C-alpha cells in the first residue's frame, strides 16, 4: 500500500545513524509527523539501499514495536506515529533491521516544524556513505569486506567483487534516494 504525501500537519527532522560502524553511516530526513513506524521502516529501507529481505523492529525504553507476526507480543507498528512518540516524550529510539546481522540504528527526532510550502515529504536532506550489503555478516563481516575491497592482493577480493558487483562503501546519492522515495511514497514531480 503506497502512502500518499501528507498535505497538512507538522514535519519532523530525523537523524538516523547506523551503530558500530566507523566512519559513521547516517541519513538526515524530513518526514510527516503522521508517519507510522511501518512506513518509517519502508522509508529507511530506501534511504539505506536495502531490499526489505529481513525482519525488523523498533525499541523504545521498555516497548517494542514491529510487525505483529514476528516479535514476541509487539504492538502493531502501523498504529504508532512519530507524533505519538513526541507526545509521549520519546525523542530517541532504536531501529533494528535483520536480526541475524543485527543492523542497529539510533534514530533521533528533532522536534516538529511547519511544512515548507511546495515541498513534498518524505525527503532525505543529507547523508554519508553506503549502507553495508545485505547478508554480509554484521559489522565484523562488513569490516572484512571493506578490508578485502581495499587490498588488491587480498585472497577474498575476487570472490567479494563477484558477489558485490560495483559496491562502493563511500557512495551516497541524494538525488537517487529522493527519486526512489518519490516513487515509493507516491510523490508527484513538481515540474
């Protein structure tokens, strides 16, 4: 189900940082405060370049949210919005994608602000570096990949290049991410 762009209400700025990776991999986003956690998951998949191939969940203090059929007694992530989190005083929480590789993200909510007339949301404002490849073995596997790609004499380099293709850990395409967000979230071009 595609989410249509919101036409009223507040916007929140989010900073999403992948934990355990140096130099950091991060994204800064502006999204409708009415965005559900389910749609935030969908948005993060686009912004980080992942394929939604694994389970995920959100952690807030003592509460856990996720798809109702995957976590032990989670609340439904489709019914929780960012504005609800703000009303509850939650400004920082964790998103985990792929419970095997355990990609943990710190998400900070930078309050609400009015809409910019003519601006469509969600939008990625900035970021750094490509997210790790799917199924690479968590951050230890990611560091092994980076090491093998950087060393032309590394014994695993050829195999990794065959698997990863043109993967560049430093790549980040703001126009590419925003174009994909427009497609996935039904945002019409402003031409």
